[in-house]
C-alpha cells in the first residue's frame, strides 16, 4: 500500500533527522575508522583512560593537536551518559552537574561553548548532539554567550552544564558541588584549587587542556612535579605534540613554524612548558640532556656549591679530556640540613675533589662569627669562593650549552626542574626563586673549571703479613 503524501513527508523528516544524528560530531570523532579514527590518536585515548585512575588530569599539548576536542568529547560522554564501547575511562551512571571553563567571556563563547554546543551562528553543531540539548540559558553580558544548558541523559534524567570564566575570579567557583570540571586553557592557581574542592563530595574529576605557554606555573608544576607522593597518587599529565597526530601535513607545520617566536616553538609544537621571552637559557631541554653513564676515571672533576638558609645545592661536573665537553653528572639538593650532613654527602662523591662555593659563604655566620667556608673547611672540604659575576656567568654557561660543550645527565631531576623555571621578569631581572642549582652551575662554569683535577691513583700498600714474608709461598 503506497504512502500518503503526509506519510511520505513524515518519513523524509525522520530520515533527515536520522542522518543529522548519525553525522553529529560526537558520532564521528574517535570512530572506528575515518580521518578522526581513534586509532590515529593514541595520546587522546590515553588521556581518557587515565580518568579511571586519577582525579586530576592535564592534557598538556601543542597547538592544533585537538586537546580542546578531547575535553569536549569526554565532557559530552559524562553529560549524556553515552559512552562508546571502547571507553576505558571514568563513567557516571546517573546525570551529572558539570562546569566548562575558559579564560574570559569571549574565549569561553567562541571556543568552549562552540566546541560543546555550536557557534553563535550555528547552534547545535558542537560535540553535544543537538537533539540532546533540552534548553540553554543565555548570558546577560556578551551577545550570543550562554551561561549553561540542560542536557538529556541516557538514564532518562537531565544533566546540567555551566559555562564559566577565570576572569570571574576565585569566589565565583565557591559553593555548589560538581561531578566533572573541564578547564580549557590554563587556570589561575587559586581558581583551580577552588574548583578542585567542588568535586570532593561527588568524588568527581577535573580535567585541564592547554598549551603550556606560561611555562612552569604553579598549576603545571603541580602536575609535573607533585610536592608529595600522596598528591602524585591523584594526578597525572599526558603530553602530546605535532608528531602524535596525523592531521597536520608538512607544509602546514612549516608555515606555522615560520611565524612562531623561537622561544615558543617547544610549547607550541611539542607541549613543552615555555618560559616565553624571559627564559634565561632558551634552549630545548632535550638538546642538552645525555643518558646517565659512569664518568671515566681519567676525566677531571669539580663541584660547585650554593648555600642558603632553606636550601643547599651542589652540582658535580666532569670534563672529557678529548673533546673538552663538560658533563654535569651528579647533584645534592637538601633543605634544612646542618653543614656536617652536607659535607658528608659531598665527601661521599670523592673526598679528594676540590670545589667552589657561593662567595656569600665568606660572610660571618650568625651563630658564632665563623664563616661557612671555614666551617666546611674544618669538615674536610677543599673549597674556594667562586666569582659571583652573574651576567658573565650566565653568558658563558649559555655559550657552552648552545655550542654543545655543556651537557647534563638525564637523571638530575632537581637540576632539570630549576632549568625549566629559570627566567627573568618583565623588567629583565632574574627571578630569584628555586635557582640554587642554576647558581651552582654558574659558579662551576666561571670559577670551577680551573679547579678541575683527575682522581688520584690509589697507592698500593702491601699487607703486614706480606711485608714480613708470611705469604702463601712461605708455607
């Protein structure tokens, strides 16, 4: 029996709707095949999977690798309850309350809102399928901006999505509990802490996606270098660069590189934290690291020491007699210790070795008038005060780094941490915070090389029994 005209029209509308739903971004992203097949994006899948284990996740990625798409995709899964069969991350079985947060009103509207709900010009074309958006709440400020939306959940209930900005400040994040918070672009530390507390009662999660253009900020450092083992159990980071995605061809990469300031290249192409134009040593960390290996006995060695009330830092260097290349191969990094404990740690690396020390150690101690250099001398260290020509030391260290004549063994974790943060402020002044090993390196380069020497050859001493002729040959 043929369909009536009304039935034909209804059938066509249903087919059109079915086509729109099947072609929705949510159904095409991370699919089994196609240009955005999940098999082509292993770092994104790793980011999703880590949500099952960690409360806090950072997707620290280069520009144009799809980090915001990853955040929008996961948030859509939680809001709708529609998890793909391959999903290995966190799941919520009931409707959720979520925040998606951007830098300011305009970027939140043009990026976060657009990724989730569609642009102002094309609403309903974002990651959340249009037929699941039950209603939206308009903002009173920027035209076209939304404050939130109600999303249909697969359980039959409704999830709540709120759109917020960092420019609203920390107090705007007080109050209500949230199951999931997605921060697109780096949040201020106080805002991030407040958002984290919003997930306590729900046992919720926080995910952050950004390119680390602010360098080793408090938020980045919290992920890369957790202060305690306890905090490390709850947070992780995934790093992704251009090499980890297939959609950027060679010509596009070349064009982007040509317009990128040199000091931003590592951040924008590899997701490495950048210190911007204020980096004191604007060179990629990977270009100065060498594998950890034993230093040959024939190499000359020296150490350099920076002292302070809260931190004493020592770095050891050795020089290849053939190439003249210097390798930093060991470090001592300890706070609140007595001189005796530092001295023992230094002597354990080679009591025969000479060193140079922060020239401030020649000043009188507040304890009994003795200088630190005298105290360390009586404890068995062979020390001379270093020359504290700051800019000259930095220039010489930089020349050695950029020419490949100064390398660092990769296990020097504290040295690498300081190197990542070593920068100048807007006025060009060195930021004197967490730079003890950087100062020690400068002392070693400008003053320590003249103190380098080879370990003495052990002197053979026959045993008393041998000297008296009581050898096995005598029996």
